[in-house]
């Protein structure tokens, strides 16, 4: 019996973050295939229950690259080598998880899904108070978004089998020791049962 509270579909959004070919390529191919399969089902389950699906992708314009200071250890190399251009097909949402009309889609230029986008505003306009978070990587977009969203008082759920990281140790520490103090941890298979209007 799950201890995770029920999710009201009208107030819940599934965040599908950085599921882009360029980022999926950082994982073993077998892991990527399994993740995509689980996320296809999770997205379908959320849609079927009337929930919101929100996509976050990372991609840069020329102006974005120019705005990255050399002191930014993570993103200065991206700017220097002009990586992850926003129009590159490898920075699009993976075709198996393609957004549909009515979905929320934002483009970010840092780790977190909220800090450089209008995602928070758009979620609130939809009446969203609960987030189910999935993304790659656990130590990047997922960590940053969980911390930021917790500070913004969302009810948080991390989809344990919808997050992954090139560093398995970092993934395990975050999922089992860091996230539980801020979010409920659940599996994709639990979504159809948990998503129900009160």
C-alpha cells in the first residue's frame, strides 16, 4: 500500500525535463530506451486522467551564450564551444515523448526548470500546486528543480524510475537521502492509481 497521497489531476503537472537526444546520449543506450518507455506510459497516464504535462528543455541562442560569464563553471564551456543550440534537433524533446497541443513547453538556459523560464507562472495560471518530476540528470535539472520548487511551496513527487544520472552514486544519494525530505518518491506504475479527483 502506497503512502503517497492521491494526486488531483486538475492540480497536478508531470514535468518532463531534459529528455533530449543530446542529454539522453550521456546515458547507456539500454537505460535510455527503458526510460523512454516508462515516460511514454507516464505521459499517457497523466493525459488520460486529465493532468497537465509540462516539458522543459535546455537550449541556447547566441545571446544566451554571450550572457554566460566565464566564472560559471558548468555553462561557460557550453558558451565557449557554442553547444546545445536551441534549434539543433538534438536539443528538441525526444520524438517518442513529443508535446501535444495544450502542453506547457519552456526552454531554459541553466540547470533548474524554473529559474530561467516562466514555468512557475504558467503552472500557477493552470492552477497547478503539485508537481511530479522526471528528468535527466538527477544531479542537474532534477536536483535544481526539486530545491527551487520546494522553496516555492509546491507539493512534490519525484518519479524514481523517470530520473537518471550518468553518475549512479550521485543518483542513489539524491533519490534516497536528499529528495525524501522535500518530495514523495514514487514509481511510474503508481500514477494511474494515485491520479484521482477527490
